[in-house]
């Protein structure tokens, strides 16, 4: 494994995602090309497949073949796919790209791990192998939600369904530190998702979390409602994973719903059909904002290391952006900040 | 109070809604005109204001002035507005249109009550004055959500934030009976909102509710996800009021979000601006489906009587449709069906 000392070293799950290893190889080549020599990427997966994919990629017109010192390959013969049950797979597939990639980080050979593979498996393996940050109750995964302005982080996005107030407080703090690091915001605005803006509105857990947030010293704007998520007025929206998952999947269904409605509109008349064609293109451009890939994955917050998790359908662009997210988390010392903040939010 | 015996008699809160009494008076006049002589409507509110409004309405071109035997007025000098705290207002304003209207029903002088006023006050007053259906744990309010096909009932829409599994089961049963009555469906398809379709996915309350629903004899299709709400594959979607309220308000914010996005699109170029104008009209037509007023209010389910609650911004059309919803609930014996079903869903 060749490398230079000053590089940030990131392990990339070569087998993660529906279009692996092709999209992963293309993504790491683009990242290396674009970032100059500041990164060393470690591709983890079946060595033969990775080498074959690198050869194929190199034959493409305009291929950005990386210099050999900018990457290395670590052999991992097994693959955990999207249908595997996370905890079972970690036991039966001990030489998976996810397990080996995370062990490289545990052993200090890389500083971060990136995967567009089975989210549950990455979450379980990272928690098991890297451990939690001391004092954090539950690691969490957020999601970047498009808004009228900059995207906001919805946390938890589905990892923890039944949450205690303390968990919600920790999600707020970790989300705030992550957003602060990746968007260079001094004080991200944090809202607690509830059913009214007044401090008296909420369910049992949210009402108790609200009190913890009020005295946390975080930039907490108070309760926010469903309608505030897309407003652009917030940088971090906190909720339990049950609400977060339902809201995100509801949001993801909107483009299809609109397409169905516009199609019905177009079918009314020839004039509508003509307008419908124009609308379709406008709609596509408008809805591309709802696209996950620009954001390039989300962090697993609360584990004792850096893990970025991507969508199964990650494109090379998404893989590249996931690598940059991982780099930012390392450079900005996100985990150190989380550790330092734990004392202050709990008074 | 003149009336004929075979009429269905419905009390209407003349002061309910932001545009009361004007929209209420216009709405009842339209309902009486359209329904022939099958309804007798009782306007409840300050008598002078109502009479003045009826006179004003009668002077409009094309006014559908109702025959005097088709309506009556019951004086209620006090008004609970949107800023009043429900339980406090019921104590301090004992002669409110909401309180007196519901007492008319309690005393058997009308069979239903309709209001576009303070939702919390109608809920509290109806529960207090009419009482709950014997065996129902918590009265609930649902909301009609537009889908790719027919609208579906999301229940609970925000009334009960922390729910026990038995409450969710009762919401499912009551929602199913209401939808069955108003849409003439033999077996409405019921989904339980969760974070995955498998029976193992959910939070504590939803997992336990799932088990109750599986053996309830209802047409329960299983767990559904956020993306299924708008699909048109479901007639009733069950969740607690915390999730329901957040989801509904998120959905309500989509049109504004899209308008902002399309505006940004239009500002890019002259060509986009021209397309933007066409899009705006198409979008308006498409989004009018998201409009509450066609549905004309939602029922308060689980109280020992009929109460239909409307949006504060109810138009005359919405008021008219609320009156029809109330009529349907009476004619179809929704409450009797709820009472009869209680034994069977609990085995």
C-alpha cells in the first residue's frame, strides 16, 4: 500500500451501491483527478474485479486514470448486498468490503470510510468496529433535504425510531456540528419538529427534548412545524427516526405524484399537451434540486470514526462528493468537536 | 323554529371561520337551494348579525335566498375565535355559537353540528357536551389527503399526539366506517403508517397496533410507508396525531415550495420566463387538487353525535360540502356502525 504521509487516507467500499464497482471506480478517479494529490484512496473489495474495472475505465475516452501512488487496493472477497440482513451478514461474511474497510480505519491505516452499500450493515459494522463516541447514546444518520434556499439536515432520518429526549438533544448537537463543518456556518439554526411553534406543543418526548434544547447553549430556534422544513429558515431539523423516515419518503414521492398530475393535465387537450411538454422540462430542472447525488451521502454521526453513507443508486458524482464529505469531517475534526460539546450541552 | 318532521336538521355555526358570517350564510343558502327541501338548517350565532348578513346576501345578483321554512336562527351572543384557548373559552363564553349549537344536538333538536371555527374548541365542546361513543378511548379528527387517484383519509390528523396501540386500532375502524359511508366503498383499504412494509418495521406503538389490526377483521393491508400516502392505493392511512400533523403541514408547504422553485427557474432567462407563465397556470390547475374546500371539512369521529369541522378559510362551497358530509353521517348511521364494530375489532 503506497502512500505519502501528509495525505488524507480514505477507504472506499468498491462494492457499495447498485452500480458497483463501475460507479465507485469512476468516482474515485474523478475525486483523485480533481483534488490533486491531497487524497489517497483505498479501494476495498475483490481485487480482481477492481483491477478489471480500473482497466475498463481506463479505456473510456477522456478517462481520468489516477497515478498509482494516489490509490491502493485492499482485497475483500465478500460482498454484503442490499438484501442481506445487517447483523447476520456481518457474522457470516467476515471478509466483506464493509467489515474490512472499517477495520482499516480502526487500525489507523485510513481516517475515514465511504460506502454506498447496505446502510444498515454500515451502521451496525461501524458501531461495532469503531465504537460510539464516549457519552453518545445512539449513533444517528441524517439526510440532506432540499429547501427554498440551502439544504437542511434532517436528523434522525430513520435509524432510531423510539428516542428518548436525551437522544434528540444529541442528534441536534451532532447535526449542528456537522452542518457547521460542511457549510462553514458558525451557528446553524436548529429546529425541533413538532405540531406547533409554542413551547407547550408536542408529544411527550419532544416536550422533554425541548426543555433540554432550551438550556443546551445550541442555536435552538424552538419548535418548528412540518411546513417549516422546506422553508430554508433552518439548517438542522431534529426528530425521531420514525417521523424522519416517514417525512423523507413522503417527500421523495412528490415528484412522481406531480408527474402523474401533470400527465393528467396534459391529457385534457392538445393545447394542454403542448404546455405539458414545456412543463415537463421545467419540472425536471426544478425537481433536480430534490436529487440526493449533489449532496453525496450523509454521515454516520456518533461513532468513533468517520463513515459516510451513500444512496444505493449513487453515481460517480455522488461517490466523489461522499469522499469530499469524509475529507471535510476529518479536516474539521467533527468528532473531536462532538466530544468537546457533550459536556456543555448537558451543562 | 319552523320545520317539517322528515327533514334532517343540522345546526351550523354562523360565526365559524375567518369569513363568517358571510361565507356561512352564502354556504347554507347554496346548500338549501341545491338540496331541495330535504334539509332544515339552524344558524347559530348573534341573531342581528345573521339577519343582517341574510339581507346583504339577498341583495346580491343571483342570490339563492332560501324559503323561510328551510332554515331557522338560534341566538348565541358569544363567539369563540381562533385565538381563544379551547377549554378556557368554553368556560368563559357559555353562550357561544359552538356551545349552543352542540347543546341543540344534545337536546335532540338537530342531528348534526357543522363549524369552520376553532377546531380545538369544537373538539373539546363536542367531547364534553355529546360525550364519547361508549368504548371509544379517544375521539379523533382525520384529514382528506389528495392522492394520484381518490383522496384518502389520514387519521389522526393532529388531535392525539401520544397514542396507545388500541387508539390506533380505533382510528382505523372509525376512519374505515366514515370512508365507507361517504365514498360508498364496501371495504376501504387501511394502511398503518410506518418505516417499512415488513411486519417487523415500526416503533413500539405501531408494532403493537399492527398486531391488533392483523386480527381486527378490518381490510388492513399492513404497514405502509411515507411514499404510499399519495399513491392512491389506500383509502385510510392510520398514524398518531404527531406524525399526522407534521406530514399534513409538510404537504401543505409543497405548493409554495414549488412556486418558489419555478420562480427561480423563470428568472434565469427570457425563454424560461415565457415557459414559467405557462407553467404557473398548469401548476395552479394541478395543485387545486390539493385544495381542502372540495372535501368540505372532516368529521370528529368517536363522539356521541355528528360534528363536522371545517378549515378557518372555508368558502361558501366548503360550508355547503360540510353540510352534506354531516347529512351523510346521519343518513348512513356512522356512529351506530362504529358502536357495532367495537365488539368485533376487539375480537
